[in-house]
């Protein structure tokens, strides 16, 4: 009798499993269009009515999308499939840095090249990140270009995304001038507009491998819509539940996508940019989303699900949300005398042992999607000596940059972790 009961239970479970296997692919094939972002935002807003987003939302977020397992990984990746790359230790490495800040003038902005400024200590350049129990592939330009042959890598985000882009260009070229690399920004509308200081981004193609690396400036990752197209000083609707237009237009041509946002979600930036919060096509007003932390988290939640919906028809695309790059201001902020003058590496430790990201909002946003987390927050938090500090070109007297990093430096590690996961 017991055996018969067990047998029937096993048969029932097998039938249920087969039903799931049949139904889920059908649902995935139906896809999720960008118009359905309204559904995503409504679900998010309903959750906001129940609890503050800083609390536990893993149950709701986790139910929003399918789990993802890639069964076509390389042997190294198979050994690393359960690797938490954000858990490990900084170690000294005489092979670092991977390029020279003095020589990488073709790609690296002078304002971030600390070897071309007053800085005299460069110990921060001589370390690499070693995850616990994982194999890290050796990064080199040729290795990267072989892996990215006939592919396009796109960085979309704020100035920290721009730093990561410039770091990658220096790493791939070894910091050497590369006249063969083609400027293909025009293919993506990345041309300097009349009166603008710079274009909205850059795109470069390596002809031998047909590899393109590009960057697009989007501080919020959200669609921006002028409210009065006839008035240059008009306010701008920032649609929390709509991805930036550039992504909707060019995503089909990308093979690897790295998104980031975070540091522009403050009242000063919103006032300066004349941004007004919108969700579901309407002004947010004084509701729950008037809180900028919650507003940002809705954007993270929405864009992760929009990208995930696109992966149904673009399974070749590997998408990452990079976590927040930490600030290290002490005794004030950037405009109130805050500094980051420490030059001693690892004064706060050299190891990360936690299992979850220090950027819980980003981790929760991608949970339940096929968008991966590029988790750099806790790792970078240990490196307060590697910021620009007061060694900048155009900063007013008394202003310290404890947000951006010297290059070569910490963003190189972000790219090594990216390389390990693509």
C-alpha cells in the first residue's frame, strides 16, 4: 500500500512537472513587450503600499520572472557557476596595472589620469581581486577580443559608467595608441550636437575582430521627455517605468550590456536638470514615489524586467546591472568640506565575506530575472585610497572628488569581473 501511494505521488509530480515544462515555454514565447511595463510598475506600486522598499521585497520581486540557468557555459564557467565573485580578497599583484595612465591618452580623460596630476603614491594600482573558490580568467586585450569577436559591448549609465568604459578601452588596447580602431559613434547617433560639450557617448570598433565597445550617457536609465518642446528651459518628464530611448532603439545590436545608475538620484540633480517624476504616464505628485529612493528602485525594477522581456527573443544577449560605486567622503560631503585623503591601502580591511550585495536594491531588482548582477559595491568600498581626492584638474579649491576613481584603478577590477562572467 505504501509503495502504491508513493508511486502515485511520484507520477503526479512527474505530470505536474511536464505540465510546467509545456506551459512555461509557451508563456515565454509570447514575450513581454515594452507596453507591459505598465503592469510591472503597477505591481511595484502595489508592493509600495504594503511596505517601504528598503524592507524585504524578495518574495514579490522573486516571483516576477523565471529563474535562469545557462547550460552552454564553458568548462571554466561551469566550475564557477555557483561563484559569488563579490566574495573574496584583494591581493598584491606585480602584473598590475594592466596599462599605463601616462600612456593611455587616446581613451583616458586627463581628469581621471592621476599619474598626470600631483599624486605621488600609486600603491593603489598594484592589487587585483581574487574571489574565494573561483577561477578568474587572465584578462588581456587579445583574450577579450577573441571572446567578443563579431560582438558589441555597451555600457549605459552615468559618469561611473563612463569611467568603466574608458577603463575597458585602455585595458583592451594595453593603453597604447591604436590608430586602426574605428570611431563608429555615428552608427548609434553619438555625434556632438551644436553647442554641446561632448556627444552623448562614444562607440569604437576593432576591425580585426569586429568588436565594438560603446558608452551611452544616461544618468537615470529612464526615458526623458521634454514637457514643452518649444521652450529650451522646459521641465523634463523622467518616466520611472520606461527605459531610456537609446536602449529601446539599439538593444538588438548589443551582445553584452552593462547598466548602472544611482548617484544622480538626489534633489540637487533633479532640480538642476529640471526633472519631474512620472510613472504610468502621469506625474507622481506627492505620492509614495516622491521619495527618490523609492523612485530609483522602481526604475531599477522596471528596467530589469524590460531587459528580461527582451531576452526571450534575444537569448544571445548577456545583460548586467552594475551595483552602486561607493562614495568615501568623510567630515562632510563634496560641497561641505568632505575629504578622502587616506593613502594607505586596506585601512578598513581587504576581504569581503558577506553573501549578499551591499547594494540590496540592485540585487532585489534583478532577482527573478535573467539580468545578472555585476556586484562591485563591497569590493570597492575597501579601496577609499583610490579616489581622485583633491588631485583633480578643474575642481575648485577645497573640493574633493571622493566619488570618481583614479585610472588605472578600481574600475579595471569591475571589467575583470565582467570578463569573467561573459
